[in-house]
C-alpha cells in the first residue's frame, strides 16, 4: 500500500476532536498517516464547526489559506467535513471551488470510500446524507498514536431539543444513542492502550438511551466505572431539564466519576429561557444545583451563558448576573449571541446591538472571574489528587521541569518535580500553594506515586 500523508485541521468542540480521531483511523486503512505539517500532506481535511459565527469564519479563512498550496500542488486533495459541510453542502464550492470532497457529520465512516473516489478523479465528491441509525463499526477506526492518557468517546449523536439559537439538530440530526456494549468495548480498547480517563460525549447525555429503550445514563456510568484500569470518568453536556436524581447520586456513589458537572443555563431570565425553548425555569435550574450540592457538596459546577440573545433587556441581563451570584460557578463559558442558519432565533427581529452584546459579555466575565479566583483560593493548603497529563507548557520558559494535571473538579494544576519521566498517566497527591485566575500551582506530597 502506497504511503500517503494526512493533515487534519480541527475547529470546534470535543466531539470534533473525537471525529478527527475516527477520520484518521479510517483513512489509515487506505494508506494515510498523520502529519502535523499541511505543506507535506497529500490530503488536508478541514474538520469544521458551525455552532457560532466565529467558528464558521475560521473555516473559510483556513480554506482560503490553502489556495496557494493547492496551486503549488495540484494533486493535493482538500476535504471539508463536520457541521459547516453538513450545513452548506455544495455551497462551499462557491467560496472554495478547489475543494475536492465535502462530507457531513454522518459520513465519517464513509470517508475512506469518498477519498478513494477523489483519488480516481471523481471530483467534487459530496456526501451530506443524514442517517437514522448509528453504524457501530464506524466507531472502531480510531488512531490512538499520541499516547494520550485522556480520550473522548461519543456515546450518542444528534439532538431533539431544538433550542432557538442552536443548529445542532439541523447539522447532526435527531438524537440517537449508541449500544452500551459497543461503548464499553471501545473504552476497554482505549484502556488497554494506556488511557486512564475518558470523557463521554453527547449533545445531551442525560437523555442517553431513552428513545431506544436502552439503559439510562446513570446505569451506563456504573458499567463504565467497573472497567479495570480506568481511573476517571467525565461527561458533557448535560441539559438541565433532564438532570435526574439518579445522575446526581452518581457523583456521590461512583469513585471514578469526576466531581465536576457542566450544566449550561444560557440565561437567568425566565422570559429569555422561554424564548430560547430551554424547557426549564430559573427556579427549576437553581433547585437542581441545590440538590446536586446536597448529594456532593464539593462538586465543581461550570456553565454556558449567551450574552445578548434577541430581545434580552437590561432587566433580563440583571437576572443572569444575579443567578451567577447565587450559584457561584467554578467557571463559565460566555458567548455573544450570533445568528445561525436554520436556527429560529435568526428570524427574531429584536436583535441586541453588537456593542451592547460585547459590553454584557465583558461584565459577565468580570463577575465570574472573581468567583473563579475565590474558588481556586479556597483550595490553597489542601492536597488534591492530580492525574498527570504531561509536561506543563511553562516548563521551557521556567527553565525547570514542570508537570501539569487536573483535579477531579477539572482544575488545572502545575507543579515542579525532579523526575523528567514516569509521571504521565499517574495519579499523585499535590498540595496546592498558589491560586491564579485559571490555574493552580502546588508541590507533590511525594515525589514518587504510590
């Protein structure tokens, strides 16, 4: 088999990172090996995100940068996949006519065949068909070659919630769950390759299995927790309306389940939540946060908030600020609202001016920044169990060996250790000594793991 080079440029969410691994695994079967250098590649895949306007702009900016390379290397194949490919289809050819393959979110498993067609000169190849079922065989094509100790696992795809601002149901299809046995087999394979932590992915993991009468998500977590060699389990994302007490109890009962939940609220105003079609109220959300903390008082909570949703008044925005003060999140992801094709909110007329959206975003970040730092400072003097990811990015600058890992609550911890080998993938106790707005610094209690 002829040796060919593949470069994947991924934009967007954790699910896109997972899909990129599947792409690499599938294309390996027809002779492609990964390269970090696009100028060396025989095939470049742009793995896209359409959830926000800025992400879509990045896609076409990167595609534009490939024109010069394509001119120098006419045989270079350029493919566009992911959500923008699903959303735009053949329209991509208007802006980047040199694109050879366009494949949608459900076509990852068919990618090797599509590339083979392009290699034969059948261009452009376009496949944006949405399937009504999951082909489990498509999920065993992952190229585990970077020795990561943490991996993503997609357990379901699509969404049935149809939030007014969101394109996911339109670009990833309706909600469908994978078979639990297949998920468990994939995780066992990863653990056998050295993986210590998995993050289970879905647009709404809380509704896993409901449509197909499979096991519930808490039941799946219990099965995953019984896998020997796996040390930590994370998951994202949870829709508040489907957050059950059984899932809350899992944080208390399952030692391997990390004590962190990402629970997007999007707004603190009931009026805006109704316009967003979120299907819960402010009080229901706050009740669930309170119940979570009853089951596990130290649980770390993060969230998403949209600044400047159409029709958001200053009063609505003040409700959101007050909700942040009540919850005191560990961290917060804040985004300016942007119109997305196919999303109902794009047709709402009462848009908030961009200048005001930016001002509200800054105000949200400033408020949350205080709580994040306070939460971090409360950890000073405590000893946290850290799963070591590898060397810290600061190692070279500091002129010393620095390592980086995360707490169960998903906080980044940097620490110095004399050893330059053997720590990656180990869980070690680290005493927290300094708190920063986005990270912590500490000292290992023992230089050697137990």
